[in-house]
C-alpha cells in the first residue's frame, strides 16, 4: 500500500532543517527501495524548502505513521503540519520512471483536497499522480500529482479543483542525497 506524506515546514525552520539533512537522508536510506516519489517543496524563487514530500510503499497504516512521525525533521519540530494519506497510484510508476521531461519546464506538487472533483485526464507532464484516501482506504479525500509545467498556473490546470475547493501548487524538485538526484 502506498502512502502520501507531506510535511509543511514551520516558518523559520530552515537552519534547523539544513543541520538535520544527513539525519533525514540516513532515515530515508532505510526506505530507499520503497519510495515512489520524494523531494522538497520550495519557495517561489526556489531558494528555501517549504516542505518535504514522500510517497512510500508500506505494509499498513501503522508503518506509515512510524514513517511520518519518527522522521528526524518531524521529531525536531520542523513541520508545522503533516498530511498523511493512503495513495492510490493511478499511473502506477515512480518518479524515476518519468521520461517525458521538457526543457525549461518547472516541477510542481499539486494537491486538490476535493473528493467530488472529476478525475482529470492524465497527461505526459504528470510525473506521479494519484488519489488521496483516508488511512483506512475507504474515503476519497482528493488528489495529488507531481507534474512538469511551464508555470504554476499551467500546473494547477493539470489537477483542477471543483466547487469551492482550491488547488495548492508548490514548486517541487526531485529529492534525495545530492549525489542521487536526477
């Protein structure tokens, strides 16, 4: 079962996050073979992280809670909040399987917490895309996608919300140890 874990950084936590990077990467090394996607969300100018995204294949919700809440950034109080959901991987691939990169496009994490919005058409610009579900897998909560697009507005259009809901769009990049990034 795959789980979506998105920790949103507390304001002013950048220095602490930098000091704990090796602890974070060492923790993630234990999950390397189970990761579907990973990476930081960033400020608009990409100078500082604003959060940390992981989609990970784990046996159950308890293992997902351990992954989310034993992670060094969480334990140090870097995250102001954590979104933890089951993830139904519509495309059935990892971020490392993505081969449609377009020169000059940015990468974005797009989250739509609208359980009633119709499923979008998949696009070659979707790196990983899936449904967000309650931890028990019963209730659909919304959707999330990691996408490539020319700008934030185009990224939002790949996963639009319906009704009064809104779509969150965060600049994002592939994560991992600097020597592992592609």
